C-alpha cells in the first residue's frame, strides 16, 4: 500500500480508487445509507483528536513530518521522498528537503480535500 493510500485509510477518506495524481478528479465516498450523497470526512477533528492523544506536541497543520507522526506513519526523509514521487512533486522541490516538505504538506491536504476530506481553505493555500 502506498504512503498516500495509508494516509487516506487512516483518516477514512476516499474510496478504494482514491486519486493520487494531483490533477486527477476526486473520488469521494458515498455513504451506503444515503445513495447518491457525497460523504465528507471531518479530517480536522480526526487529526486534532489523534494529536491530543499523542505523547509529544505535534503541529500537523504546518508540518508534513508531524502530520505523518499524528497518523502513526513513517515520517523519515526516505518515506517523504517516496510520497513526493508518488504525488508527482516537481523536480526542483525534490532537491531541497524543506521545499519538498512544504510542497508535500500542501499537496497532501489538497488531495485529502479532493477525496472527500473537509479541509478549511486556510489550510489549502
């Protein structure tokens, strides 16, 4: 399972065919009790709950490393590079870990929103 698929799974966002291409359309879940309705997952509440239960203070709203830690996923540089490749990070950002991390954080939140996660606009810009 890819790292982005693990992120989606941990948050209950997207279906089995959730998009990992930043330009791809969203594949929102449809709750079985409400055919035709688009399901939305409150990603913020989920992440806040996980962060509050974590032993160390984590700033998942600005840090991809902390976001991955909150979800209990591998946050190593190697894992983040793999996620960057998976999400088609621009080559110029791949050579600078700080730039890659900023790009990754923004892109992961955008992808969560595209796949049915309720992400506030201030976290998407």
